[in-house]
């Protein structure tokens, strides 16, 4: 455990989980991290704007994406959505309820355990998600050179 003091005079014990010591950080390290966070936030704002344009919240869009991506390996449970969105199960159930009301997902009792619920996309959900995903991937392709450059700068932290 090491005590780190910032220029604002804040100090306290901080654990360091990486090989990068706080004492060895440079102005470039802070600038790189700030640029990376800005790039991520800009992409997330872009994706959120797209979701909003089709009447979804960002969380609903993410749920559709999880259901689609996880569905290739078997039935998707509400617990899977909760775990991957970092939600409590009852919050994920409410999210799925709202998506079902919008006819974007369908719920059905799991054949192996009727207490569990499988969730899948409807045709409307597939269509909506496909359009949003195409739009988001196009944006990621546009910003990927900048992100790649930032990742290369992170490699210097070894």
C-alpha cells in the first residue's frame, strides 16, 4: 500500500493493481487516459442518440444487444440480462417487461424450469437492433483509428 498525494493536497492510502506506479505517471499518461475516456463517452452518446431516435433508452438498446449476442449460445434468461447490464434481477425484469410491451422481445417459461423465463427478440426487435447496430458499427469504424492510437499508447505502461 502506498500513499499518493495529488497536487490538490489530497492524500490517502491507495493500492496499486498494475505495474504502473503513480509516481511514474507522466502528463502524457493523464492526457491519453482523458482522450480515451472522451472518445468512449462520445461513442456512447452517439449510440444513446440513435437509441433515443427509435424510442429506446440506452439500457433497452443494450438489453436487446445482450439478448441477441447471448442467444447464439442458448436461451437467454432475465438473470443473464441482469448480470451483463449490472442490474438487480427485478430491475432487469422490469426492463424486459417494457421491451415486451413494445413488442421487441418475447418471454416464455423455460422448458427445463417453468420458474425461469427465456427471453428472445421478436422480428421487430431484430429489425430495430440490426439498424442500430449497423449505425453504431459504422461510427466505431470511423473512430477506430483514434482508439487504436490510444491503445498503442497504453501499451507503453508495461
